[in-house]
C-alpha cells in the first residue's frame, strides 16, 4: 500500500486501511473476532480511492492517510479506521457499514467498506468510504421527500448528468460525478434538515482548515510571472471563502488562464468544486465573471491592456448542485503573450438544433486570414481540431454524437504570422435518442427496453452491486428480472463513451 497523507499537520485522522485487519473487542464483535481480508485493489486503484476521499475531506482540519502509524499516533477520540475489505459475509449485502458517531468513542471501533460487493470500482469504493466515514462523524443519510412530506427514498440520489451531475455524499453518489456534503432532510422527517458541514466541524474535535489566502483586494496574494507564466493553487474551505490574487501585465497582450478543480481524471472526475473566476482591473472594477454552465473548470482567454489585475476564486453551485458545499482544491495556470494584436474582434457563437451543433464566428481585422481551425474540448483544458474551414468560411455545423457538454473555440492565423483564439463557448449534447425503459414498474418479471442501437447493460442494486449484465439490440428488448427480490434497481446502458441509467421497481 503506498503511503499517503492529505494534511499531515492535523491531529484528527481518517485511516484508509487497505491491507486487511482483525477486528476484536469492539461493538462489532458480538460473535467473536472478524478477520478482514485485504481490499483486493492494486496500488493504482488505492491511489485513486485515496485521492477521491482526500478531496471530499479537503476543507477540514483532518488528515486522510494510508499510514497506520499516523492513525496509531492520533488521539483515540479523534481517529477512525476505515477497513476496505473483500470480507463481507459476516454482515451481508451492502456497500459498507458504520456506527453513527463512533469517531469520538475512543475504543477503535472501525467502519467498513466492502470492495468486492462494489465490484472493485474505484469510484464507488471512494464514495462508500467517504459516506461510511461520514456516519462515524455523526451524519445520517440525506433523504428525499415529496411535496406532501412523504419520504420517497431514504437516500437522496441527486440529479443531473455529465460533469455537473450532483448527489449528496450521504445519499447515493455512485451515479453522479459531483458528490458533495449537503444541507437537506435526513430519514427522520422532511423538516429534520441535516447540515453536514456543521455536524462534522462541531462534534468531532476538529473544524475547517485555516484559510490559505486573503479575500480582499488589500490582502490579495501577489503572483509574479516567470517566463510569461504563473502557476497557483489553493483550497476553498468554506462557502464564504474567496481567494484573491493580484498580477501585473507589463504591456498589452493576450492573457489566458486555465482554472481547474482538483480531479482524478477526464471530465473533472472526482472534483468537489465548481469554480467561478472573477476578473477585476487596476481600479478594482469588475471586468467579467467566468463560470461555464456545464463544466466545473473555468477558462479566460482575453486581450488585456498593461496594468495590474485581480482574480477572485470561489466555489459556486450550478443548475443541479446547491452552493452549500462547492468546496475543495484548485489550480491555476496563466500565460501571457505581449504585443499589439492585429484584429479588432474575433467572436464565436453557437446553438443546438436537434442533433446539430451550429457554429458561426466573426473576424474583424485588417490582415488576411491564412488558416482557421475550429477546435473542441470536453474537459476545458485540452482542445483538438474539429475541422479546418476555408479561409473565407464563417460558419460550420455537424451532427454530434457526444453525450457530454462540448466546448468550442476558433484558432485563427493571419498573414503576418500572428495566431489568436476566439472566446470559448459551451454547447450541450443534442437530442440524441437513447435506450428507454418502457415499464419501470415490473410485475411480470420482464423489463421491457427500447433501444436505437446495440448497447451493453448492467443491472445494479441500490448498494451499487452488479446483479446482471448483457446486451440489447435495436428495437424492443425483454430483459428477465424475475430472479430479483422486490425492490428498486438501476439499469445502466453503455456504448463507447455514452452512458445512460434509469431506475425500475421489481414488484
């Protein structure tokens, strides 16, 4: 097991135990010792799970570690062992289990995450680890209720899809990318709101991390350019936190900034922070706010005069996620190219029409265009060529097969050798046909699904365990589900990078 620590100076410790452990003389041992096997994960998988959990707990003054010595050195009433193990027979079918409030018991009662029952899926294991550790910190589930205050589900499954699809950590986060702490009703009533952040930081002997950067113009951090570039990183610890930085451009030129939340892969996988960046001029007047609607990162690409500028970095909610706990770490990379630009305007526009993404752009310049490339990105950082229009063209449309949001920009080269980029726009996926569940309430033992093409499918129970898999063909398909006990299930359809999921109930 590689040794990692997320915040070594913290006295409170959450120990992710991957290599097996024998549990004895705790509240779990009503039938003798429990001998837990190792997690079954390799070092790469362990690293991803650690990084996911560490980011969930980044705002707090607690060390997430894989080092048992750090755990043993911590105060007994400020530590928790999370055992990630293939051994689950002693308890039963679940993603994990914990005693609520056990973090402060002081008797080394652990909590458990059952890796094999989660299919050794690093996303699901990370979600379960943060979830079960949350129980030990005093949290109950985040639940959902209807308009009449009737509980619909003990677990809040969140909503949305793609990069900004959201769910509470104390709900079910297996099927959403952006999983956050939440302030919502728990299972004991629609008015019993559970503020996860307050409970974590008031009853367990630790609170939030100390703010790393000032939140005013006067206290802004000066960031110098080195070889026309600067790198910067920080943490948004609270939903009131704002990190202010200051930089100076010596001459007029092009300024670009990539603001990226911490992630473990493409599409800002595993991020906990929806970044918003606000740009101010020397007079501290606001110039622009950058917060793309469908992605978590932000991009600035602008022509700016010489002078001092300010950036305000903060977390924000989106159409799915509340602003309550958009928290975590981020990094900035800025680049500057000096010199007077030859063009007066380079602007890209676009809209969605059915499956079509229709793009058009304006170039106002004295110089001649010798090359233009329309570029696209799915992560806001890496752009690739989509097409190279003729030099006189100012429009392009095509049918997109993507199920995720796409970013576009135009890369233009003029006859004087200068190269410039347009603004970046974001277009949502087209109205693409997809597999659909016909009978979400199944009483005959057959789940009927229609599909426009070949798709693989997996059936999961509500603990994320895979119960069945197969393939559906174009047209109507009959999937047997009579072998499942009555309850709610998830069916997930996959084709390449496309993934869709729906719920059904087996009566």
